[in-house]
C-alpha cells in the first residue's frame, strides 16, 4: 500500500505541477495581451490629446479671426450709417429720403450677406480641419 500511495502521490504532484505550469503560462499570456492593449490605448489617448490641443489652438485663432471680422464689419456699418444719416438730413424732400434709405438698406443687406457667407466659410473650413484627425482615428 505504501508503494501505491507513493506512486499516487507522485502522480498527483506531477499533475498539479503541470496544471500550475499551464495556468501560469496562460496568466502570463493574458498579462502580455493586456499590456499590449494598454499600450495601444495609451497611443490612442496620446494622439487624441495631441489632436485636441492642436484643434483648441486652431479654434482660438478662428475665434480671433471672426471677432476681428465682426469688429471691422461693425465699424464699416456704423460709418455707413452715419453717412446715410447725414445724407438723409440734407435731403430736400421725402422721395429723396426714401431713395437714400432704400439704397442704404440694400447696401447693408448685401454687405451683411457677403460677410455672413465669408464667416460661414471660415467656420466650415475650421470644422473640416478640426475633424480630420478624428475622422482618421475613426477610420482605423
């Protein structure tokens, strides 16, 4: 019985050792995969943060450009309004006042439409530029 017990114990120890080795190997492989995933995730996070900071700087430039254009437009509009008011005050009759006012309204509407189209194009260009890195990331 002792021999049988010894042989069974040795066999059980060998099987347990083999099972432990297999488990250890599986855990090591799993940890390597997890480490690989973490590395890839880190690269994505790093490239995302870089793209975000670049886009933030670009959006600041766009906002500055739009603000400058708005102030220029406001200044021109104010000047033209003063000129129109002076022309209206020097008008000789109501018909001339209506012509001056209609001409002013037409020119202001045209200038406003032109300026808003230009600003919309600036915004669309900024959007396209901002979306490029993220679209490239999504394509991966």
